[in-house]
C-alpha cells in the first residue's frame, strides 16, 4: 500500500512541474509576441518619419535649385546691386519670405503635424557669372507642435502643507 501511495505523489509532482513549465512557456511566448509587435509598430513609424523627412529634403533641394536659377536670371537683368536685391523679393512666390535687412530667404517645409524643415539662405551678389548666389545658413528640423507638459501628478512636494 505504501509503494502505491508513493508513486501517485511522484506522478502528481511530475504533472504539476509539466503544467508549470508549459504555463511559463506560454507566458514567455505572449510577452515575446507583445514585444515584437510593439517593435514592429515603432519601426513602421520610424520608416514613415524618415521617408517624410527625406521627401521634405528633396522638396527643399528643388526649391533651392529653382531659387538659384531665378537669382541668376535676376542678376543677368539687374544693372546694379541695389536692383538685384530689390528684385529678390519676387522669390516670395516660390515659398520664401524675404528679410531685406539681413538679405535672407527663409522657408518652412512641413513634413509632419509636429515637425518642419527650416531653411535660411543668404542671398549673395555675384561679381562673376560663376560665383554663387546662395549660401545655406540653416537647414534644420524644427518643432511646430505645441508642447503640453503633463502636470497632473506632482513630482516634488516639500512636505510643507499648502
């Protein structure tokens, strides 16, 4: 009778260990699936953001090329430097804003709901036809969205009653 009781106990312990190990493997599989799914989602967002950024860079490059061509045309028709800079205000139709004091063209090319590519180009007066007419001062990503910090939970309390 004793031997039969002992075999049931060892069989029960083995069954419990088997159930516990299968349960652990199922939990680990679910955790791995959740982690890989979030990694996939983050990778897709990263690809979309990178693609949008490079499309904005292509647009900015095309805009710079068109601006450079226009400036060379303005230079060929302008008799003096003063006329050249007064005619560069016509480049606002391309999407730039003109700051006459600093002789800068600025533009923002939005590529997401919270980010844009900011361009700041210095207009130069070329003495020779081969001289450059533009100099890039800034080509950077800027945040265009509003930042709203989460202030619902106090981070520090001095311990003094208010």
